[in-house]
C-alpha cells in the first residue's frame, strides 16, 4: 500500500477569463518511508498539491489516498480528524502558537484529537531534535532553526503516514537550512518512533516541496512539476548539481 497516491488531480483558481489551471491530470505515488521532493518555479502548483494532500482544500477532479484512505472523499470535519492522525505538515512560517510552550505545541494535534499525549514519545522527540531544556519556552524565545525543529517534532508526534514539508527552509538562514536538511535526512534514515514501540514499524514518508536544488538533493528522488503535472523525475544521489542540471533541462 502506498503512503500517498494522487491520481488524475485537477485544480484551478478563478473563473472565466481569469481561470488558472494549476494542476491538470497530476499523478504521484509515495511509498512508505520514502523521502522525495517536488520542485517547480513559483506558481507551478507545488504548495497547492500539498494543501490538497493535507485535506486543506478539495480538488476539482481526481483523488488522493493516504494509507489507503481517499482523503478527497472526506467531509471537512473528517478530513481534519484524519489529518491530525495521519498527516504531519511542516509550514514555511512554522505555524506555532506563541501562547503555548514548546511541549504544548508538539503535542497539540493529539490534544485537539482529545487524545492523551505519550510523554515518553515527547521526551524521545525532544532529545532527538535537540530541544532538551527548551520544553517550557515559548516560540518567540527560540531561534528560527529551533522553531523549525519544534514544527518537525509536532509533525512527527502522531506518527503520521506522511509528512508534508512546504518550503520549510524559506525563513531560515543558510546555516539553519543546512542543519534542517541534515536533520530530515537523519530522521528518514532511522525509525522516528519512540523506543518502546515496534522497531519494525514503517517510517513516515516525507514529501518536501522546494525550489532550492540544495534542499531537494537531501531527498532520494525529486519530481519536477510543469504545466500542471509531473514532467520528469530523477534520483538525486545527494548531488545538488545533478538536480540543478535536471531543473534547467525541464524548465529551460
């Protein structure tokens, strides 16, 4: 079973002469534990696809399955519940709540779902992401890189099928961006679940949306979005120059 499968997606903004078809017959599959990137110039539909996959908006046509569930068929309420349990989202602007502590931000999806947060898992993620000693701080007291780590911990906490990262390095400086990329690669190379759980459980798949070849090269495979669909894909081999060359080939 795929972690994520998009089939025949179509989505547009505006009507009549102002209509812009962003996605047209878009297909993409992501295996459990995969770490892949989606690239394209501004306005190509990268973020639109992530919002569709997260169930934040509904496509005009086609469907998206996550862990075998057709999220495009869910009501708004059911989609929100499904997202809290099965989809982790890392936004460019972090989307943390300043009134909550680091620990409270991390466990928020489970609390909103009326669940009881696993304190052992919280401690494990805090340690894994280098946030020890900062659990009681609030986002304004943290650096940009630290806030991004909190956002990653929140996305991982509910052990989702898929993690969607939307231009996650856009608000970070070069050093923090490199650190973030290394961290994602490390997390994808190990089971990011708590030590007390089945060590053979499948890892979350990661889909990273970016326009930066250096960031995209962190993933094992990159897909290039053009004219509403995937125009090409390639293995990155961790080589940003290879990604850049393919980008120029696709987009000229």
